[in-house]
């Protein structure tokens, strides 16, 4: 068909399967994301620490170099090493989310584009899934994926015995990353859906984490309790991560409590999304 | 590639739906919609089959709510409705695959060129990437945005944004095009262009149109059937095509030199007459033609200065519906 045809023509060609429609949204959102140079630079920056870790793993297995440094005891590749790795990458994931997340839904709401999505054979769940997949894949690329690469490199250098003994670390890397990614994605999208201005939504994301932590500490100090930690997202995550990486830091909260609190967080975010992501708001 | 692509089942259904004239475009069976304690649509019953259907009504009459309910955005509180034969409660996805929708308000994606925007919307409707790109170019050419199709939508004027919305509504080749106030905010020439374009799309005979507007002129220029809503109820249904034909029996004459003889002679033919000053309004009786009137006038030396087929305009119909 010629593109210069000026009259309306109907379409009778093949259609893509329904499950693939979310991928369309993912593709366009990701393309839009990497149009920003700052975003791309930040994304690249997120790989510096994994690269440093890779070098450390190599050095830890390079005996002659360590002997020269007389530091063969200082580099130990164990659960603490990976715990520290996930902490650093977790912070970077948060920074990346603060830049990326608010731009996912808020422009659609600000420009009234939601009816255009939902007047097609495309559900609200698929919309949220498509938008969330941008963050999930982006954050996966800087958290558990490089983590697994590091684990694989360490395994290849340390041998089968080490791998067998520390296989659980791989699971912890993936699980701890996915929990953090899920929380960040839901929080960023919920804020993005409720706040039309992208910058304000980004600032709110920072506020939820930092002011949440400050507010939690204030509650603990004033009321002489530990229940303030329930609103401290960072504390909750750290509790779960220390549990997953089998590190005893003497946390005052049990992992079950932290899991429950995080599930409540996720539930609230989902409820906020369900309330806002719709073609038209019903004013009752 | 073939495994990733379904057969064009929806397209086939489209053709079937269009080919079957007995299937109403919109079939409302006691449809009511309630938001909290407010009943917005009240027990609507009608069956619309025209090529271009106008939804008329004053602001707040429930036109947009009806459209949004047909698209599955709002749930009916009672009753049912069918669009192209599909139930809005159970076949929402199917209906949405057959429909192209142009919303009333600003609706676009910022920082995206028109061609990417229309392509994305076509892909979300199920078109493969290459076909969607081709259709996006075609649709933008069709609505007259060819020169500006690589520009960001945020830089478009209001009229251009309306056209871009129209392009995304037709890009995937729907069988029913729903236009919600398409001429909102347009200047007279842009409005004319939009109406002409809607007329062209209608005349292509490839899809049916539902035009929702509070501007009588827009509906009169494009639609064959009109459903007038008022306060959530059907105030009037009118088939404009039939009314236009029927109104050819209504005549308004401006006469010079007429006396009672002329009116009597016309009435003897069976026509109903009403005289005001030098004007005569009449309804032609069956079997009586305009040339008979001319003949009687010539026999009585009456000069007919003007002869109009006086029909009720949509405005008359609308005002009557509002009064009732």
C-alpha cells in the first residue's frame, strides 16, 4: 500500500497475539528513556561498581599479586562481599528509579492519554505490566544480573567446592534484588500515577525513603518504641537482606515482620495504581 | 514470524459485522449508568443502524457517558448494550478491537512524534510493527498531517492535535469510529476541514461513525441518524435521511397578486395550506407535483416569486425534543 493514499482504507491483515501488546509499551517506553543522555550516563555509571567487584574477584584469585601486596587476607569473597555488592547496587537502583520512574505514567495522565490506551484491546493490568517491565528489566540489569555474573566468575575461579557451599548466595542475590525492584517499581509507578509533575514525583520518591526513615527514627525516639521501623522502607529492606545473606547485624525486627510490612507497602501501591490508572475518573 | 502472528480473526469479524445490515451498530436495552447516587443514563432503549449516527444533547446530557459505557470504561448499573452485535459486559475486548475512538479532551503522548504516536497506538490495537508504521503514515496523510508527521505532538496546535487524535482512531482500520466532540476548539476553517474529512471517511463505506456533539451543524452535516439525549434520557430519535425525504412535501411560497382563489384551488387538490401575508405554506397531497402548483398560479395570473422546500432543520427537531 502506498503511504501517500489520502482516503481511508480498512485493515484486514494479520494481528499480533494479545499477550505481546505489553511488550509494545515496554519497547516504546525504553526507547524514550534512553533518549536522555543523563539517563544513559547514569545507567552506565551503575556498572562501575560491578566492574570493580570483578577486578577484586580476579585479584583475590591472583596469588602472586596478593603476595606482593601482602594482603591475601583482606579480600574475602563470601556472603558479606555479595551483601555489600547488593547494598551498593540497591542504592544505585534507587537513584535510577528516581530518575526513570516518575516519567513512566505521569506524562500519560497529564496529557490525558489513558483513554487512548484503554479504548483498544489493552487492559489496565497490561498497561501497568508494560510500564513496570521497563523498570524491572532496567533495574535487573544493574542488580541481580551483574551479581550473578560475579558469582559465576567467582565460581569458575574458586572451583566446584566453593560453588556448592555458596550456591545459596546466588538465590539470595536474585531474591533480594527482585524484592527491592518490586518495591521500587510499585512505589515509583504509584507516585507517578498520582503526581502529574515528573519532578515532583521524583522528589516524592526521595521523600518517601529519606523522610520515611527520619520520621521512623523520630517515632522511635519520642515513643521509646521500635515500631517506627515499620514505616522505614530502607530498614525493612536491610532486615530482609541481612536475613537472606545470613548476616547477623542484631536487627530489632524479625524477617517475618519485615516481609509483612513490605507486603502491606506493595498492597498500598497497587491500590493507588488501581485507583488512578483508568480511562476516566468517576466522580461519584 | 507466522507463529508470532494470529490469523486476522478480528478483521474477518469486522467484515462480517459490516456486511450484515441487520446487526445494529448500537443496541441499547434498558441501559442505565449510575455514579454513586447519581443516575447519569436512565433506561435507554434504542437500536441504531445508520452509517453515521449523531449523538446530540446539551452539555451534561450523558453523551460522553454513553460512549464511555459502550467502550467499557464504565459499568452499566442495569440493562445491557451491544456494539456491532457484541455485549459490552462480556465482549469488551472484542468491541475495542473493532472500534476507533477519538476522545473529547486533549489526549496525546508528549515528546513523541505524530508518526510514532499513531504507530504505537496501531501496534497496541494488534497490528504488527511494519504494518503499523505503514498505516500510521497513511492515516496521517489521510487527515492532512503528512508534512508535520515527524514533529513532536507537544508542538502541535489544537487543530493539529485533533487531527492526530483522528489519525490514531483510524490507523488500525476499525469498523466503527466513535468521535467525541471532534470539532471542539477548532476555528471555522479547521472545523470545515474536520467535517469534510469525517464525511469522506463515512463515504468510503468501510466503517460506521458515531459522532457525539452538542453542535447541531456538525451532526446535521455528517449524520443520517440522530439520537438526542437530555438529562440521561432519550429525548428524540430521528432518521435525518427519511425526514429530508419526507420534508420534500413541505413547500413555502412567496406570492405576488394572489387572492383567495389560488389557495382554494390548491386546497381542492387536497393540499393543506396556511397563509401569512403574501406567503403560503403547504403540504403537498399525494399525487400532486410542484408543476401543478405552477399551473394553477399561471391560470390565475399569480406570480410565484420564491418557492422553498421548507423542512424542519435539526435545530427545530432539537428544540422540539428539548421542549418535550
